[in-house]
């Protein structure tokens, strides 16, 4: 296993207080249902939590309280401690804040990104404009575009990469979309996984294949044989499956594989590796679910028999002819 694969990745989660930072990472990493996040108290300091993702990716998440006094300490006396050795900054805005409150958010964001560029110039930044469920659906596009433009302008010239800006809510799949793309940027050799899934999709004669991380059900990657690729349906599916998984846990039911068959398609979901679930979808009625299950289980056994890191195993699977 390479040193890069085994390295602890420092991730900052920042924004003003009460924007929903702790709630969102509790939903993603601690499996907290959205209707229970109101029980989570305010973060009054820096809470560090370590998570394993895909087995060998270790994330050190720094959830930084957003009270004005704390922010000033981060920008001055604690600047080196907070902003050094950062791989990713996730900055959260509250979509409901307008006028002077939004200007204050923008100013704090600019100071945050400036400090980051000085201490961790190679870090990348993701921005989440959160609580979008408060905005009327007919107005969401206009609100997002306006706020997006002002946020990007504040970061202009700061020599730091704003990788993406998302509109999010804890009540739909948008939160999973954002966090899936954020974590994908931390996975070593993500292209190896992409090529592996593409080859596996072709071998199984499936139209679609999706790889989910086991504990969070975030999307690691997906491949489709069709030209029109729609990741939104997988993000929605990720949210649905996770809620189903939580329901099974409450009833102490242990579900390892699911097959859903209709007149038009068949979907098969199963454990793939120690750290992942895989979903395959196909429309060819001549393909039997048992054949897909056999291919998945054969790949599982082959994967387990290979020595080395997850990346080494995936490289081997790509190079091995079916």
C-alpha cells in the first residue's frame, strides 16, 4: 500500500454558526436520520472526528464552530493549527441569509479562503449553499445563480481552487450528491475504480453499474452504456437505500442482497467488497438474475484472493481478461 493511500486526509468543515455543518456530517457519517438532527447541539469549539472510507482512506474531519469569537481565533491565534496540512475545505452558507447577513458570510468566507491559501496552497474548496428546502422550488435556480456568482467573486485572485458549489438540503438527495463528489476527490487513484467498473459492466452485459461506499452509501463511481448519463437518479437511490438500510437495522434484519425485477428492467444490489456495495441494472430479459449474482460473487472471491491494497486489486481485475 502506498504512503498516499494510507495518509490521513485533513478536511475542514467551516461556516457561521447554525448553518447546519454538524447536522450534515452526522447524517452522512453517523447515520443520523434527518428528523433527529434538531437534537444535535451547537459546536462550540473544534470537534475532530476520524472516519475510514473505502477501507484505506482515512478522513480527519475538523468540524469548526462558527461563532464570531471562534472565527476570529481561527484567523489569528489558531491560524496555523486550523489551516495547515488541509486537503479539502468545505464551506457552508445558509441560503436564507440575505442583505448584511449574507455580506458577513461572504467576508468570513473570503478570510477563510485567504488563510487557507497561505497555509495550505494546494487545498481545494467546496462550497455548500445549505437549507435550500426553505426556498420555493420555482425560485431556486435564480437564488443559486445569484449567490454562486457572488461567492466566486469573493474568491477571485486568492490562488485557491474552488472545485464546485452545491445547493443542498438534508431532506433530499442533494446532500449525498455534494458529499459523494467531495469524497471522490480524496480517493487515491479514482480512475482505477472507474476503469474497473466500466470493464465489469461490459463483462456482465449490464447497462448500468454503481459502486457505493458501504457505511455511508455515498457514490464512489457509476458507469452507464447509454450516452445520457443521469447521476441524480443514483444520488436519489443512494438516499433511499440508506434509509432502507437504517430501517432494517432497527428491526435487526440483515439484508445482504436485493433483486428488483419489473417488466422493463432488473436491478441487483449486493455486497461487493468489505467496504462497498455494488448495483447492476439491465434490460435484457435473457439475462438471469442468478447469472449476475454468480458474476458478482466470483468477482468477490477473486478480489479477496489478491494480495495488496484495494488499488492493487482493482488494477489486477482490470488487466485480467474475463
